[in-house]
């Protein structure tokens, strides 16, 4: 089973059972069925003003990392819950909870 994602980033599996990744080329994130790789959600690009650097999942939210901020996105309705900005995040390449 294969599915196209341009310049994929980190992978995560959320509480919905979706495989989630980012596309730095399209500046968006993509959700697939983890078993079949059927496309669930791919917002019309670009969703983000700059390319995402990393992605993780925790407590029903996606954490999408950029330089130097992290967007926290609700995994159910895809709204932005928070924008975490700090100069210390400049250049962050991975996140883990």
C-alpha cells in the first residue's frame, strides 16, 4: 500500500486511529486511515504560512512545530487551540510527550 505525500515529515497515530503527517512542500498536514492509507483529511494547501518542521500528537491535539513556534490543533475539528511562541524553539526538529 502506498500513498503520495510531498516531502513528508514526522508521523503520528492519533486517538481516531489516523496516521498523520506533514507536507513541507504543500505546507499542510495530512490524515490517513492507518490500516488502508485511505485519505481522511488533506486541507487545501497552503494551510500554514511556512513549512512545518515537525509534528506530534498528545491529549487529542496535534502539535505542529515551526521555527520558532508550535501550533496546537484540535484533532476533532482542526481548529487552532494555541500558538506557543518562544525564541528557544528556534530550530527545533522534533517533539515528544
